[in-house]
């Protein structure tokens, strides 16, 4: 999952700001999943280094450019998406129907392989531009 999220970071543009890094939060993940994501620390995307942190909920902290939601509890997902609505934060999860419920990039299993869906409406509303290269590779784009 971490490799997918890293590649998404390379093909996403956030609204202009003075950020010196891409803050990536892993919500409520167990220690193993967070360790895997922490392997991204220091890698660069768009000329900015990634900084990975584990994040407990509630509340959903602001200041992150990317939030990965590993758990699929609908209460948690809905709470996170509501808290981040309109914020320039890329939301990524492997939960079923993540994009249909307002998430931006949902990782899905298609015939035993990990693929992804994109909710362009949610990304546009947050001022996030997802590259056409990503959109071409998505199994579904909600526009």
C-alpha cells in the first residue's frame, strides 16, 4: 500500500502553499503498517521530502497533505471524510466503496491484483489536481 501512496504523491498537485515537506498521516494503523509507511520517510515527491506520522483519531489533525486510512470501520471513514471535507488533503484507503463515500483514491482488489479508483469530484472540491496519468490507470473515475 505504501508504494501506491508514494506514487500517488508524485502525480498529485496541491494548492500553492509554502510547505517544505509532504506530511503523510497513517490513521489508526497498527505498528506493522505504520512501520511499512515510515520506509517512505525522506523520499521525495514533487521535489518535497515525505514525512510519515502515525495519527490517532479523533480528532483528525489538519496540516497533513495525505491521510491514509487503513481500517475499514465505516464510522471512522465517515468521520475522517467529514472532518476533511474541502480541505486540501489527499485521502487514500483500501476500504470498500471509499470513493463512492467521498474518499479521493480507493485501493481495490480486481481479480487478485491491487488497482485503484479515483473520485475526481472530491479531489477537485479540495483543490487537489490528480494527474491524467493516474486517471488513465484508474479502474474507475468518478467525475
